[in-house]
């Protein structure tokens, strides 16, 4: 195993983790107001991290313009993209080295 391969694997996994964390921050930016205003409970809002249900769409529609930078919607695809890149990095790290 070369050190460049090891670094690449770690960079891919790190990029995925950072993207997933950024998506979680984006989700909290939107849904913290929804929870704060008692439109949804935290557990109900948590289902919106990885899925776009009618309940999530309704909650986002109730958002006001008081969000940072006027962001009023969240896309769960960002979380899935981060999780997928993280899994790819993990799979690359356990792949046997070619001889």
C-alpha cells in the first residue's frame, strides 16, 4: 500500500464526512426554526435529514424569511451524497492492495 493511496482514501472519506456534516448543518439551519415554533418535534424533524416527505415539505413551507441568508429549504440529497462519498472512502481503505 502506497502512502499516496492511503492519503487519497482518507481524503475521499474526509470529503464525504465534511459534506454530510455540512448537510446536517444546513438541515439544522432550516428545521431548528420549525422545532422552535413547535411545528414539528425534534424526532419528526430528524426524519427530514435523509428524506423528503410531505411532512418535511409542509414544515419547510412554514419557514419564515428569518433564516440566515434567506435559506428556506433543505435538500436531503446533500446528506446522501456525503454519506455515499464517505462509504466510498471507507471501501477504498479496506480494498486489498494489488500486487
